[in-house]
C-alpha cells in the first residue's frame, strides 16, 4: 500500500528523486520533533535540578540520531527502490541501529560513572578513598569505552557480507597479516592491559605525588593509553600506562598523604645545639602547615670544620611539606643571623713555618695549613 501511494502521488518523478524526497522529509520531520521536544525539556529541566540539565545535554545528540532512525524506518517501506538497493538500505539501517545501541550503552555507562564519582571529593584533607575510587572508575570507563566501540563497530560491519567475507579471506589466506597487525598493535594492547592492572592494583591514583624520571609532580589525568603528570613547575609529563608496570618510580602518597621531610643546616662547632633545637621546634609547632604529628632536631653528621643539624618534620601532604620546609629554613636563617652569627660555618687558618724538609718526609716549609680538629 505505501509503495502504491508513493507511486500515485509521485508518478511524474523518477524513483531516485522520490526516494530522496521521502528521506529528506523524514529527516526534516525528525529534526523538527527533536527541536520542539528538547525546548520543552530545557524549560522543564531549568526549573528542576542540575542532574536534569546534565541528562538533557548528554542525551541530546543521541535522541536526535534515534529520532532520525525512527523516521527513516517509517518511510523506508514507501521508498521505491529495486531489490538490490532495498537490501543494501536494509543492511545500512541495521548497522545504524547497532551503532545506536552502542551509543546508548556508552552514554548510560558515562552517566552512571559520573553519578558515582560525584559522591567523592578530591579537595578534602583525607582524600585517599576518593582518589582510589575515582582512579578505578575512570580506568574501567576507558577500558569499557574501547570494548564497546570495538564490539559495536565489529557487529555493524558484520551486517555486510562483502566486508565480512573480505576480512575472513584475508586472515584465512595470509596468517602473516594477522601477525603483522598483532605486532603493530602490541603497544596499544600493552597499555590497555596495563590500564586494567593499574585499575585493580593501583600503584598510582589520581592526585598521587610521584617522582618519575627524576621529575616531581602529581597524577593529574588518566587516559586509555597514558597518564598525565602535572610537574611542580606546571609543565605536563605524558607517560604511557605500561611504564608504571615495567619501571620503578616513587609514590609519595601510596598509602597516605601524610609525609615526612627534613631540612639540614651546616653549622660551626660553636653553635648552641640546645638553643637551636628549641628554636626550630618552636618554629614548626607554631606553623599552620605542620600536622601536629612529628618533629625532631638531631645532629646528623660531623665533619672536620662543621656539623650537620637535621630537622625532620611531618605535614598533611607534599605541598604543605614543601612550604613548611621553606618556612623553617627562612626563619632559622634569620634567627642565626640575629642571635647566633658565630654559628655559621667558617674556616680557620693559621700561617706558620713548618720544619725543614727532610728526606723521606713530605713536609713543606712555610706552607699554609689548616690545623686538625673542629673549629
């Protein structure tokens, strides 16, 4: 009946023009319905919650594509095509529906993941659980995206006999092609499996402070094949996922964001150790950057002309530790300048005349030498 109606109303036009007009009318009608529908949804969502607005934005393109397919499915029986063209159009429509299903799966997965991740905040003092969860969800989301896209495109191509037969014949007649393709994709698959391992074992997480290739930075972003590290000077280092499964690196916040650090002062032996210990402890305990957990002042090393006084402190995270160490250095230097200027290391020398050089002895007459012992 639809074919007869189309032939009755468009008897003056060739079949290809009739098909073009029907397809154009279907697409135009779908776009009009989509525009009206989402204007109503936008008005409704604006008076509701942020979740409703986010949902409308995410499904806007998906809904447009779905309405166009629905409209084409309605007019397809009325399109006057020959059997071969009808078969091709039918397979294209099936492939388009498969792609639509894959798109729906991706949107649903992304919305579910974002809703779940919205329950966690990274800007809190104790964000270990949040970083652990967000890392897992984002890594699994990347892997899920790759799987869904691969499976969807594969099934869509399988609807065409020509493509399927070409692919089967190529791999059946030339096994070398498969080996070459597998070798070429080795790095890609290595990063995919590395991402899966990272999501499960989590040697690194979002927000972790790490040292990679002697560069200090913070894990800023996870992708399907690489990790972006924000360095201390705002540069970005891009590292393949497989790197973290193959090479050693430092993770300063693996089990906790709390961290220890030390500041060393090289001082003269006349420096008052107890007074310096009291002053360093006072500076740390009064600082807002200290986490009230750990502070010690110890003589760490002795040399001929000076000794090393080490102050070890703790902080809630690496950023605060760095600022606390800088604050401690500055205030201790000011204290030494004002209260104990003699504590700065200095070298004492004395000019004296050595005995005459004798055979078998390496003593130089009139040389300037430094007496042994502390000064």
